[in-house]
């Protein structure tokens, strides 16, 4: 059997004269017959079932030729496989459907032999059609049968390349609507590794993941290491890039290690300043030598942890480190920052705090040292004005669920010290479990259907914006799930709605410039979300480093009352695709919403302003910044008559704003003669207030003339000594 193919139609001439009478007679007879014929029952027209559905493949040739691109409805994008046989591409229709036709639009690398296969469960397959005489172009295959999963299974290629499909389209009917319901829950994928105390060879598995991830700063690996409640002995979980380790209990004490969770810097010769993108959550530890080591820099949260001992934040040998963030944690012993330049700790309990280098901030922390900035450089708020902890995956009995902690006002200490935390438990069945290769159209359909989103570890190319317009939607990433916008789209946009929670995501700019990478609220948002704010937890943004990426603004906050709970927004200063214009991004975070609170704001290296604030009554607790290393000369960073763009600028229209513990550093390696008039810029009015500011010239590579506006002493020389202002105005 040959597939029917689209072929040019032959043009027909007029009928010869001697046949016209016969034709007329036949037409008259046919009309009479039709008038006497009883109409047959109407049949449902076949529907395109596959577009935007989850698609997977045996392999992909490169990052830009994913399985999802064969079901996106765009004949300019394609899936292509590795250069071997056999290979397959499959689509999940979401529910069983009656299949009537499959259309395959081949690129030049087509299959000469392949099968169309059906499955009810994605595991057991039957062959509905096959050929050994494929010749490319467009194959329209008529088939019959029921299936939820349909795949092309290729066994012979026409070229030395792989298999390549512009589009893979499945037609049929699905119980009436033609729009299958997306399922909730399901498997968490191969990069979520779940352990219990009886799992064999746990240490060997941890060591193998660390071997892959230790120095893979811009690699593709993503892992979540999840531990069921119980006691684990003799473990040392070393945590590398893009690795999340977490317990699955409701309390951190439900999952206990007689051992360590460790981050050190051996891979970088004892320098911890590039120990990014990793996390530890929801575990209790009894460290082997009494002190756990968590020597990290940005985007490496330590959340909901109970250390029954001390915590060392410096690498072995006390090399440089540039962290960091602790929240909702209890450290029974002393925290030793040692060489850490700065750190922010929120809503926690510590047995003591050893020292500080430039900027140590605390809010709502039991046992925190009193404010003494700049010597020692401690800034302490008794409570955190508003906080909501990050949602987390846990086991509710034997079933997975996501716990969403409640909003707290004037918070102090952990959420779990007095027993079960307050909040909401949402079963995993209410989440669409997103796997790599899923299209943005499918993700948006899941949200429209009323499902929350749980992204499994992986890298997701999105060719359309993911739109979160339903109130109280939870979007949770595991293992630093990474969204890459294609074609210059915004990766993720939240509507002007109550209570959306975004957590555990890395957004990585694509090579086509995006105007924004993430938007919270559309332009002009005005709804009051004070009782139930939108919140972002460990949502990180990157421009360049893993490849050329460009954007106008990395993160834009338009919705009022938004809560930013720890972020690192970074224009890369190293890696691939790095250069003043190569990974250009003028603005890091721009805030237009009113009553926005940022608790733990790390923003670095943008071409112009790192932070710009236009909304009223904004508050920031802790800010860490470096200006762009690669500014080629003074003219490149000239802001009119002002030397350099401020790291943190409050617009002149703002009447009320407040910030605590804000620091900016410069290292103008391309032109050390560059000068910044100031690190911070704000209107001079009694309602705009700052507490404990500092600027630092790193080794004399560039200098600041003032700290804020025209206040504060200039930096000078190469001794890397901060210039500080304790109160402004």
C-alpha cells in the first residue's frame, strides 16, 4: 500500500459536442435519484488532534529541532533526529481518539521505511500502517483505529542525516469535542531521582550526578534529588550546577541525614564566586564533623533546612565567595560566613553569626546580631513586613502534593517550628506535569483547563508566551527547569490577577532579542492584590553565558503588591555569547507596580540601569549588584550629563520608597578609568529613605564619586574598601 500524496491536478478541457447530450441526461437522472435518497446520518468531520500536544522523540539533532516543533503548526520549524536507525517521534493526544489520518510533512531528510504505530499507554505499540517505499514530500496516510499515543517509527533513512519532519499531524475524532482533556499528575521524568532509606547505592548515585554537574556551569543537565521521609546515614550529598536536593516531608525534620549536604569549590581552585544555580530544601542534617559547608554564590538558596550543628558558608581554604540566601531555616550552631562578601537571611533561627565582610542583612531572624553597619556590616530588621515561603513538593501519605505556605505579615522565625505549617495542600493530580518537548500551546491549554503547572527538570524552548491568567495558579519548577524564549517572545507573562505563585524557574534569553523575558502583570495593571499578592520565589533570569542571548528588560513588574522572594537577574560576564553588544540587555528589573516588596534582590551587569523603580511605596530588603564588567569606555555608560548608570534608580516621580542593606560594586575590566557618579539615584524627599548603603571599587577597576546622589565619599585606589552611607536623606 502506498501513501496518498499531494499531486498537481491535470487541467481538463471542455467535453466534446457529441457527448454533451449524454452528460445532460446523466445529470438529470442523478438529480432525480438524489431527490429520492434518504440522507445518511451526519458523520463528525476529522479534527486535527495533535497540534500543540506533548511530543517526545527518541533523540533530537540539536536544541532548535525538538519534538514539539513537529506539532506546533509552524511549517518553518521542524524535528530532526540523531543520524542512526531506528528513530521515533510520538505525540500524546491526552485521551483515546478514533484516528482516521496521519499527515507527515518531510524535510529533505525523509524516511524510506517507517511505520505509523498506535498505543493506549505509550508502552505497548501496534502497527497501523507501514511502508518501505517512502519518497519524501508530504505523506497523507489513511488509517483506522483507536489510540491515545501515535508515533512515526523510522527504520531506514534516505540520507546520511537523521529523520526530519516539518509537521506530524494526526486527525480523527475524540469523543465529540475534538479537544482532549489534558491529564493531571503522572510521572516526574527521568531526571527526578527519588530515594528512600532502603534504596541501594544512594551514595554512588549522588556521586555520579555530582560528577556530571560539578563543573557543568552552562551544561544541559538538570536534576532533582528527592528523599522520602526517614533517616539516612553516612551520606555526603555534594551538590553541583542545576541540582536541587530536597526532602519530601511536610517538615524538614521528617527527612533526616546523619551526614552532609555539601557545596565546595574544588572545581574552581577554591574560588566559590561561580557556584551558582543549585539548592537545598526541606531536610534536617546532623553534619559528620558538626558543621555543614554551603559555599555558594548567587542563585543557590538554602531553604527550609534544619542544621543540627554549624554552617560554614566559605569554601575550603577560605577563597572568595559571593552569596547568598537562607530562608525558613534553623541552624542550631553558629553560621560562619568567613570570606562571604554579602548574605541575606530571612525568617529563620540561628545559634550565632560569626562575622561579616561588606553587607550582611537579616529580617525576621531569631538570634541575628543587632544592626551595627558598617562595622560589623550588619543590618537587622526584627521582622519581615510580608513574606510567603516557596511552594514545595511533598508526600501526602503515599501521594505527591504541593504545599503552598500561607502569607505572613511581620514574620519572624520559621514556618514549621511549632508543628505543621499554615497553608494549602494541592494534590499533584491538579497539576499538569510538564516535560521537555511540551509546546507552549499545550502548557497554555493546561492553564486554561484549570491545572497548575509543575515543570520537570530540563530545558524548554517556548515559541509562544506562557500566559498565566488564572488566579492562584502555582507554577513550580524542579531541578532548575529552564525556559528559553524562541523568536523574541516573552517567556512567561502573569495577568493582573490574585495569588499566582511562580517558583524554581530559570529563564534564559534566546538569540533573538525579547522585549522582556518575564512580565508580572500587563502594562497599566491596577488591581489591588494586597490580600493575596502575586509572588516570585527563586525565579532567576540569565542573559548570555550558555549562548548568545539578548533582551530589552529581563524582568518587568507591573502588578501592584507583587512579592519578590529571592531572585538573581544576571547579564553574563563570562561563558559563551558574551560581549557588550553580543548579550545586550539594557535593564535588569523595572518596577511599575505600587506596593512591591523585594526581599533578596541580586541584579548584575546590565548595559544601563540594573534596577529602575517607578511604582509608589516600593521596598527592598537587601540588594547586591555589580556593574557591567565589559563597558568599553566612559561614553558607553554615559547617562546624559551623569557619569555611569546607577545600579538602583528610583524615578523622580516617586514620593515614597524605602531600602535596607543595598550594595553596588564596579569592576570595569575593559576600561578601569570609568567613573560612576553614584551607585544609587533617588529623588530628594522625606518619603524616600535608604538605610545602610555601600559602593565598592573592586581592585581599582573603575571608581564611584559618591554613594547615593551626591552623598557619600568617593572610592579610591585599589584596596577594595567600601564607601558607606548609613542613612539617607
